[in-house]
C-alpha cells in the first residue's frame, strides 16, 4: 500500500547493473524519493547483465533489445526484487510481459559529447581521426562533422572507455554528457556533438511487476510523465 505518512519507514528491494554509473543512478533515484519519503531506503542487488559480461559484441544492431536489462528483468519477475532501475534509453521495446515502467525521471543533460585524447583539443584532431563509438546514430553524426574519420567500436564502462582513450587507442570518443556528470567527471575537456540523441537519453526508468500497485504508488511522486 502507499505510505500514508512521510514519517513511516520503508525498505524497497531494487536491482540495477553493477557498474559505477548504475550505482550513481540508484543513489539519484533514492535522493529523489527521499524528498517525498525521508525514511525510505533501498536494499540493493547489483547484477552483471549480458551487455556487461559480453564486451566484444558490437551494439550497433542491439538498440531496443534486452541486452542490458535481461538479468534485471528475470530478477524482477522471479520476485527477488521489487523494482529495477535503468538508464531509460536501455529499455527494450516492447518490455517483457509482466513488467511496466512505473516512473521516468527528468532528463539530465542528454547531449552527446566528443571527448578528445589528452593529446589533442577538439579543434586539433588529426585529419583522419580515430573516433570510438558503438552507435550507428552517433557514427552518422561524427561523419557529418569529420567526413574522413575512422570509426572504431568501443565497449565497456565510462571509466574503462576513458582508459582506452588515454592509452591512445583512439583520438576521441563519444560519451553522453549525463553519464559524465553522474560520475562527476567534470575536468575532461569535451565539446557537444550536435545531432540526434538516443530517445530518453539522460532519463532514468524505474520498472516493477505490472500488478505491483504498491510500488507504482510509491514511485508516482517522481514520475515526470503526464
């Protein structure tokens, strides 16, 4: 049932990916919820998804699949947790039967950013820069600005991608500004990569079992959908 008083305690079991970014996103959701229910807390389960375990497969043909949600969905449907928290852009279409989005947060800065190697500034990339992305959409945007760019797949967490960049495997990489901000990576020079961004980029999605009215009611206070 819905918490009838701000003073009541409530612990919610959640699952999310075990990356540093995902953990920061969970903290963000908890802080939003605490504005309405100060005594709410999360019992966190961190899971590696297929997309985390498989660092070789290109993401180019995996948009709107459950590559990054499958393990979380299974934990939710099995009743091991009450809700899951995702980067909203990673949600599959359609959602797995029995699962519903119960809240969608406001977007943090959704822009894509070009992060150059420490060897360069954006204005001084080589004529044929090697730029890392695993997104066909981002590739098109890159080639609009750098027609001679060499596009090279890149996988892994945000910190790992920056490590690959600093190891001179790339001249620049594309990263979402929202992820850099959530990880408090503010010192890295970057410039906006003007172009279409992924739908829902920068927003967080909370999912629950479709018949779980208690969780739907609890998280309704942070749902930005009309």
